[in-house]
């Protein structure tokens, strides 16, 4: 049996929120959180990035899958998906690929799932960013349609 963990909150950590809200991350329904890119001051940092948090009903899931759907209007751009490892207190890259200009869906099965669930609270965290690799036009951004976890 599968159990969904929907986002309980999100923050734009790179870029500027243009439109959308928390409920826009619940389903693959073309209702988006839209973030406009901003050039980062740090080398290799994302130009567009959100952090998403949810609450797991169990602190020791046997299997945890992160699902993300979104796109970017920039090109060339790298899409990076990270999850927070509470055992090491670090972000771990679980997928990196070229950003797509149409919605694409990614599912990542997280091995040793309990390390991505905070003991005592059940919090799970993901970070999705788009990294500028030479975009030649100033106005571009990222669209986030779905971010959620599945247990089981």
C-alpha cells in the first residue's frame, strides 16, 4: 500500500516568486509555482530554486520515492534535484539532467529511506533548482507543477 506525503510548505531560495502557491505543488495539473531566475552571486549556485517540506507519518519508511514535475524556459539549463539527509545534515544530489522546456516527470527511489526523515518530527525535505549554463536572454524561469513523496 502506498501513502502520499504532500508538501506542507515551500520556500523560494533562489529567484523571485512570480505566481502560485503551496496547493499548486500537490498534483500534476498544469497549475504551477512560477519562479523568475536571478543570477546567483555564488559560483555554481542555482538561478531558480525551491525547497519543499513535508511530514512523513513514519520515521522509518521501508521505501521512499520523491516525484517532481516541472520545466524551465531557459536554455541551456541544468536541473538538479536534492534531498536532505538528516543523519549527515547535508543535501544530497539524487538527480541532475538538462532542464526541459516542457513538463517532465522524475521519480527517484531513495535508498536507506530513514536517513531522509527527521527523527522526532517526520520532516522530509527536497530542493529543486535550475542552474544557468549560458542562457542568452535575461528573462527566464522555472515552473514547478508537482513535488511529493510516496511511502511504500
